[in-house]
């Protein structure tokens, strides 16, 4: 089994439960990977045989301890590279994902740790996602998704999903990026840093996580 393919499966399962608690189903995993359900079912069985995932037929999929460690290691590589590209090479936060996908499989452990040291061992990537440490541990404070809170809630932007580059750029232009404070004023409107009101693009509120 190709190592890259294994990593892609484990990363996708890991990502699914980072910012919510429901375990991923085989159909969700197939949709996220853009693969046929039968292909995913076969691969999940192989991963289960290697003790990387826990899965019963037709049930949800979760990572074992070994799977979690391996997923955290590759995610650490990806997010450190994204942070490196933004800080050292002037990439915008909507440009780094595809580059990191390639580089995460190419650089050595020595170079990766050199990058981490040069950056001051960052805990979060440009999108606010936690960077696992060398042991796979992450720091994450209580959070809530912007579209799930009532008007009046105020919180710091902890994370902005990079799943839609166009919405990512729109949110950045509106000042809604990691570290800023927003107060929810309506279903699609917020006040940024106690300043002006901002009307959110359709679908954008589901991409932003605030401190709870």
C-alpha cells in the first residue's frame, strides 16, 4: 500500500473530528477523497488490518492510537510548511494548501525540524489549525462555529477553514481572520474588532470558528 495513500486517508479522518465530534462515515470519507465507496471500503479494511483505524461494517471510522500518531505527524508537516510559506515566502493563506500537499512528502525530518525552529515552533498554522508537536499533542481552546451562535456572542477568530479559497479571500478582505475579535449581530452579519458591521458572504459563517 502506497504510503501517500495511507497518509491521505488518515489525514482526512483526523481532520473530520478536529472541529466537531461526530465520527466520519465511509460515505463521507469517500466523498471527501473523491473516490468510489467500494474503493474506500477496501482501503479501510486494509487500514484496520494494520491497526491504524477502528471500523465495523457500515459503521463510522475512527483512528486507533497508532493511526492518530501517524496522522498527527503528517499534519504537523503540512501545517508547518503552510506557515513557512506564508511567513518566509509571502504566500497568501489561500495559496499554500496545494504547495504543502506536495512538499509534505518530499522534505526530510531534519529540514522539517529546522523549519519549526526557525519559525519559533508555532502552535497554529495561518488558518488557525493547531500544529501538533513532535509527540502529536495539540493545544486547542473551547470553540464554537460562527453560524451556530446566537447574536451577541463575542469571540476571537480561532480558525478559518481553507476549503473554499474564494470565501477565504472574502473573509480576509472583511478583516475576519485569525486573531481578530468579532461580535455576531445577525445570521450573516458581524462587527469586527468593535468597528464596522460586516455582511458575510453566503456560506462564509460555516467556515469560521470562534472562542466559545
